[in-house]
């Protein structure tokens, strides 16, 4: 660790900051996202399992279905506390109480622009409502979080009065929302410092990402004394989203050495679960969980990583810490050391002259915009070195697929595995999913499909397509392979079969 960082964190490191997750409430307000009932229950279990302290399960008063979902999540009897959101009206509070939530999160607009245009109340009326509603909550519930909505655009003197009123009425924690994401980290630190000095109540912070500052503002708030952070998985939320859980946690744990109670090794797993349920992919460059975070292509970087992983990685955050893995990747910037290492891993050992030719061919192909997989590299090496191709462990003989608008997609596969014939059938969410599941059902080793990408090579309804997949074996090693053709299903099958044979290459 650099000396300056070490000095700062040594002086700042302290006990614990708790994590409040609002993926099921604010996260679901992301345009286009609507989790199913079953998905919400699974998300709640996952959040509790990884150590989230409080889960905001929803807004019970918003609909009958939402109320039933919040109640069902509470009945799961999770380790995490369950929170329900409410406006500052008694019917909303009662809806939360009907769900038997552990905490009621009540909010009211406090900035002039929101107060005048959403609830049409004066400043004094807001103070009176705040006092009354919190006292009502505390008559029926042990925990009450109070949010001054649009706090960062509220007159700060007035904001302090609002929070003091809330604390005096019995709020157990106050939330400072940067509702439209407009404050700077230095401004957030100044604001939280003042609130901590003038209001006797624990502080929580909720930051939006309109200017890309949600995580930075959250960390600034922690520096100033906030003891709880509101986050979402993958930074989901309205407009540009909220502070991302994985980024916020890893900054606090690795840089500031603050305990969050989160099981960090499950961050990638959790991110992928939410990505699957939400339908929003994880950008390769997404901090902490993105595919490129621990991937290296550049020759200088790859050489450094091979010798010492800390040369071009943070060191204080490793792939193993977050449930990720390190990869050397192919591209036009790849170097000799990386190519040699990737070939050595599968017992291909070219001479120096052969290695130069292989690297030259890889760069030439990549320079034309083609993504190279591990299988492509091995084929290039086989060609350059004059190696006879190995016997295929998995030989697909036949595949039949049935699908339709009133038919469950089903695939039947006949294949030889090490010379022995097998037949297997499987259903799926579509013909591609059914086909891939059928093939994986025949494969003797436990394999997991980690990535699936498809792109059209030509135009029209009969376009050629190129499918690239990544498959993880039972030892956690990732293998890339691809397939091309004018049939999406068969191209996908070809890619998976290529990956299976790649994994079993001797």
C-alpha cells in the first residue's frame, strides 16, 4: 500500500458501517425492470446471505401485490432486518405495519422546489408533519428511519431543523438523500459533518448517480461520520441509478479498512444474479464485478501479472476476494509472455520462432476487429507447429429441437463421449437454452456457462451469426470458444461443443 494511503487509512480506520440495500425498492424503479414475486424472494435471501444488514423490501402502500411481497419477505425470517417505505401519511405507515416490518422508512420532501411542487406544504407544516408521523410510527414500531427527501438541495439551516425535529420525535436513524445526485463529495462531507455535530442521531446516506458521484458521495459521507450506507446491486435505481453495493463495500473494506459485514467473495455471484433477473447486463468495465476488472491483454501488463499480480492490479483487492478470476486475454496488444503462458497452460510448448509466428498471426487477426477465443489460439498454434488435432472427447451426432408459441422448447441430443453414445433431452426458456442444457446434460464433468454473446456478421433475416461463449470447469478455469453459421441454435451448439472439447484437450 502506498505510504500516503496507509497513513490516511490508519488514522481513519474504525469499527463498522452497516449496509442498507434498496435493490428491491429503488432498484426496481429502474425503467424497464419488474422483478417477479419469486425473484424478489430469491433476491431477499441472497442479500441476507451475503450480510446486508437491512433490506428495503418495497413500498407496501403502492399496490396490493407490493404489500403481499413485502409481507412474504418478512415471513422468510431472514437474518437481515426488513424495511418498508412510506410517505408521511398514516395509511402508508399502517400498510408497513400490516407487513410486520422491522423498520418503517418514512420520507417527506424538504427542498423548496419539491415541497412546493409535490406536497404544497409550508416549511412549518413539514416540521409539524415530521413530528406527528414519527411519533405515530414509534407508538407501533421499534425502528424508524426518517428521510428528508432532496436533502442536498434543501436550505441547510432548515434541514438541520427538520432532522432535529425527527430525532426529538423518536427517529432511530436519519437518512440524507442526494435525491437528484447534484452534490459534490466535498459538499457531502461538509453537510454530513454539520449534521453529525448538530443532530443527535445515527446518519444514513442515499446517493443517486446522475453525475457519476453516487459512490464517491457515499464514501465522503462515511468519512464525515455516516454509519450506514444505502446501495443497490449493480447500481440500479431511478435515472442513472444509486451507489453500487460492490464498489461501495470494496472501497470501505480494502482502502479504508472499515468492516461492512458483507461476504465479499459473493459479490460477483450476486451481481450476476441481479443482472439475470433485471435483464440489464454488467458492463465489462464495471468496477469490482465487470469481466475486464482482472483481465489483461497488453503485453507489458500481462508480463507484469505473470511475474507478480500486484504489478497491474490493486493488490488490496484480488479476484479471489470478490469471487472473480484473473484472465489473460487475446487481442492486438497481446504480448509473447501472455501467449506463451496461455499455451503452456494446455501443454502446448512452441519454440521461440514458432511463438513469434503465433503472436504475429494473433495480432493480425485481432487488428481486423475479430475477437479471438482460446480455441482460436490453439488452432493457430496447431497450424503453426504442425500438430495433428487431438481426438475430440465430445462428438455431436444429432440434435433435434421442438419449439412454438404453445410448446415448451425442447431439445434432444445424440452424441458420443469418448466413443460411447449418449442420448439426452432437456427443456429451456427458448430453443438455444434447451439445446445448451441438453448438451451439458451429456457432458460428464460439471460445467457452467458463464457468458453468451451473439453478433450478426451480415444483414437480413438470413444473416450469418457469430456466437462466443465462456464456460467454467469444475476447477474454476474459464475457457472461451465460438461458433458461426446462419442458424443461431446450431451456432450456439457448435460454440459449446468446441468449448467442451477445449476443456478436455490433452
